[in-house]
C-alpha cells in the first residue's frame, strides 16, 4: 500500500507539470493553424487579383479582335505587302551595286 501512495505522490507532480506544457503546445498549434489560414487567404486574394487582371486583358483582346478584326487583317496584309516591296527593292539595290 505504501508503494501505491509513493507512486501517486510521484505522478501528481508529473501531471501538474504536464498540463501547462500541453496547454502551451495547444496554443502554439492553434496559432500556427491561424497563421496558415491567413497565408492561404492572402494567396487566394493574390490569385483572384491576377485572375481579374487576366480576364480584363482577355476582354480587351476580344474587343480588339471583334471590333477591329477587319482593320487588323488589312493592316497585317499591308505589312506583308510592304515587306515584299522592301525585299524587291533590296534585291534590285544589290544587283545595281554588283
């Protein structure tokens, strides 16, 4: 019977010291979870902002293509024609210099 009382006498201080350690550890884990949630929320906000910016750019591009699609095609063809003319003039200049 004396051994049981001695064992209880040793276990009580151990439990008394363990309770604050567990409380501190639990508080730390809670703060870490809150921090992780905050970081995740910030990343989600950044992704949402980037997504909005990309959607705005796509809208602008769609507007350019649909509103000025014919003009863009005409301008591209004009540039192609200008390159052909430049190439012909360049080859004539090279022949003259030879």
